[in-house]
C-alpha cells in the first residue's frame, strides 16, 4: 500500500471535515423541517429577474451587500445563471455601482471556488465540473497558464465559474488568480450592467446596441468555439 504524504493526509482531513459539516447542516435542516422552505425560497428568488430585483431591493440600505453575496453565491453554485444577476445589478444600482458590486461579488465567489478546489482537490472539482470539461481543459491544471486563463475568462459564453474550480488544481498563485479572474470578467460585467441600466432608464438605443454587441460576440464564439479552444490549448502546450 502506497504511503500517504503528510500534506495529502491534511488535505483529506480538511475535505472530510468540510463534507461532514455540510452533510450535518443539510441533515439538521431536513430534520427541523427548514430544508424544503429554504429551497423553495431560493428558487423563488433566483427563478426570474423580477423576483431577484424585488428580493434585493427589499433589503434597503443593505441591498449592495446582499447583491455582492448573491453574486458570490452564484459563482460557487455554478448552475445559477450569472448573466441574470449581472443584468439585475445594473437595473437596480445603475451601470457604475452595478459593475463595482458585481465585480466584487464575482471575485469573492471565484476565490471561494478556487480555494475549495485547492484545499479539497479533485474529488470536489468532479462534483462541479463534468468529465468532458475536465478532459478538455485539464491542461490548465498542469501549468500556470496566466494569459491562456485570462483569455478564457474574457471569452463570452465560456463557463467561467467552472474555470475557477479547475484553476484551483493548477500551480497558479493566489494573487495571480485574483488579478486574472477580476480583469477577465470585467468586459462581460460591463456589458451586463449597462444592459440592466438601459432597461431601467428605458434607453432602448443603448440596450439594442449592447444586445447587438453581445449577440455578435457570442455568435462568433459559438461558431468558432472548437477552433478557439484548440488554439488556446495549443498555445498553452507551446508555452510549457
């Protein structure tokens, strides 16, 4: 039997402790009857833009903090659509504050995902990231790939939330990751926040312009996705 390294033993203990705590919390909520209502409340909040806007505005002066927490939450729990919260941020707070609050929340959520993957390791990442995505982007875990990772964060429509988990398995430094994920998310955050603000101001010209830019950028990526990903992968291998 292969000996377990001390650092691997520590990681295993931390992982099992975290999983046990999560399981205990879920069990406690289920036993006390709070799990069902809590899940229903979360679904009502996130299912559409209007419900999310009403929920956030209901917090009054604490709305910015709540919005930042929700943005971080949707990164950690990748199935929640980040585009929805981004537009809502611009709608409620305006373009400038929406960009700021979204950027803070997205960065915090990305750091949490990155840290969770780094502490717990591959077993956790496999729960969040599909085998197909791990196979396709697994090369990012074997090198720092700063510019390649930045490009993936910038690409519209690319699943940036799972990228945070994947990079948690890489040798990338913490500070480098924070800079990469923050800068890479800014273009998309700007477009979503301005779109939400345009809806609130009924600035249909701006909204149409933002929509056209988004559609064109997303269309180009969809049509050339395989080529772009293959090219970035090859560049990463060349740089190794």
